[in-house]
C-alpha cells in the first residue's frame, strides 16, 4: 500500500497467535493497525512489536460481546479500509456435556459479535473496503467441538450472505478457514497428538500463524477485486484429503 496517511485496518483478537500474526503482516503491507483485544497487556505487546518494526499501531481494549465496547471499537476504527474479524473462543467439550451456556458463549463471541462488527463497519467503510472473517476448517466437522463447529459453519454462511448484500456498496467479504495452527489454542495437543496430525496432513507439518496471515494479506489487498463470498482453506491440504477431525 502507498499513500499518506496510511490506510487503517482493524484486527480483532490481535493480542496473540493468529491475530497478532495478521496485525504484524498487515502492518508490513503498509497499513496502520488498530489492535483490538480483551487483554490489554497482550494487545500492547502486539502494538510494540509493530512499532518496533517501524509500523504504526494503536490499541482498543474491550469485550466485543458488550454493546458499549463494540461501539467504542467502531468509533475508534471509523474509516478503516479493512476489518479482520479474528476474535473467537475455542475449547473442547463433548456433545453430551455441552450446556446451553457453552453454546451461547461460543455463538455470542464467534458469530454474533462478528456479525455486529460487520454491520457497524460496513456503513463506515469506503468503496473498495474489505472484510475478512476468520473461520475454521472445523466447519467440516470435528468430534468434541459441536459448539465450535456450529459457530464456524455460521461464519462461513454469514460471509457468503454478506458478500452478496455488500457487493453493491463496493465491499468485498471473504473468509479464511485455518486448520491446525501452532498457537496457544492448540497447546493442549501433546507430542504424540502433534506427530499424528503431522503424519496425516498432506504438507507434512502443522500450520503457523504466519500461514494464515499471508492468506489474510492477499484477501485484504488491492489485488483482490473480483473475489468475494469465498472461504479460503489454510489447512495443509486436510480438507481435500477428507480429514474432518483432528
């Protein structure tokens, strides 16, 4: 990206893992980054990493399931050209043990907050704006994650619906569906489980946050003017190999 001032991107859940990698990558692409996260220290660390590399960033802390915090982020991010909805929650629980509270928590964060942000930012984005939602290959099915699978399936469907509705306004809406990525969210996997996953993946390795960030960078770029409503799998070939569960 070129020009002065730098275009603004908003990245939610940018305090670590995939979100941090996305924020850093988009900064290197020439964006000023608004780092959104629930944890202040993690968000500030991301900002410091961006600034240490010569980029520009600021922080907005809040719980996106709260109307006031979502409104604050919308106000702070007014005029953003790119919105990356990465914030989410992920934890295993068997179907038999799932309660309504679990389901509501995951849907509120992974789907409803994402929808409300899309709705809020879409009316403020310039033509040519991009929305990139972070889904998951879990949408294809995964044992022990019915609540998470349902939420990420909804993200994929919502992405397609919004792509149609927002295209007349000059906005593109796409999603990235990561597979198993080496982050704190997958730290529960022991060495044996990791070895098993690696052996099954066509590319022969677990993904890195930077792999997802590269896909987001592409979908957020000016190169993408004729792509909308798509879900890009970043899963080492797991989806085409028919692997639906780790």
